[in-house]
């Protein structure tokens, strides 16, 4: 009798163990860890709470995919990609296409306009042939510029980039439209259009050329299946105008469509 009881309790313990393991696997499968860089307008702290385009997008993706989202933030893209390569996150959000050759990329979330500008008038992009344009490390336009026979130099932030432009270490600079507008909000006299044609040193002159490509913002995953699921969710959010609403809210412009 005692032997039978031992076998019975052993079976009960085994069943409990199997159910517990299955529950853990299910819980892991239901959770989606999303990493992003902490910077405006994508992810920043407001009233002790994380807000921003990528923060809201991550939550919308989780809801669309029926997954519980856990957001992890990083101070720069290098640290984000390191965490991604070490598989500490399932998805890296807010990556500019062209900044990494990692596979399993999603469809673009946004198509943010790029602005090329200089401190002297340049009619079109072809005038920069064999010259040097400064770009930020997280901008994925190097291949596009190089294909147009334009040399590129990377900078860590907009202030370093513009300092190099002022010192004539580069011939022109590239920022996305949001970064360019944010800089001009702090330095309004540098905008040629806002200076009432006064002679201001180092005014910015935008190059109006339809050939300048937009910056495609994507997500990357270590799993083809997850990348496809996220791409499908992105399509659904675009159709539902959610991406338009979020883009207008945080970027002050609709970059949801090319």
C-alpha cells in the first residue's frame, strides 16, 4: 500500500511539474521585450512616466499581437544593438534602415524626411559630388549618399555635426526633419527663411532636391517569425490610421506613408 501511495504522489508531482513548465513556456511566449533608445520624440520621461512615439507604438504592437510588452530603454543605439545581439530583448524598435545589416527586419514604420543643408547656397544634390556630408550615427543614409558619389562622416549628435559644418570641416550636413526643426527652434536666426534676409553668419540653406530619400524607420528581430508578425501588426496599425495619429502627435507631421 505504501509503495502504491509513493507511486501515486510521484505521478501527481510529475503532472504538477509538467503543467508548471507549460505555464512558464506559455508566459514566456506571451511576453514581448522591446528595446528602444531613450531620446525625443521616441522615448523620454515626462512626469516620471515613459512617453513617446516608440513607447506608444510598442504598446499598440503588443495589443495587436496579444502579447504583454516589457519596454527596455538604452542611452544610445550602440547599447541597444549590443543588447539585441546578446538576445536580452526580442525586438529593437526605432532603427533607421541602413544602420545595421542584421537580418529579420520589419516593414518600415515611418518614412521620415531627411534635410540636407549647408552654410552656403547649393542648388541640388549633384553639386555635392566628391564633397563631404556629415550625418548622425543613427542615420541610415550613408549608402544613398555614397551612391551619389558623396563622401560621409559620422557624428554622435547634432551639435557636433553643426560645429563641424561651421568650421567648414564638412561641406553640408544631413538631419531628419524633426532634428532639423528642433535645432532651429533653439537657434531661429540660423534659418534663412526666418532671418528676413539679414546677413547672419552661418545661416542654413536647405537643398531642395526631390532625389533626397526619406529615412525609413524599422524594427529588427532575432526571429523571422516574430519579424513577420510585427510587420503584419504594422500594416494593421497603418490601415487603422494609428501610425498617422502617433506620427502627427510626436513628430508634428504624418510620416506614416512614403
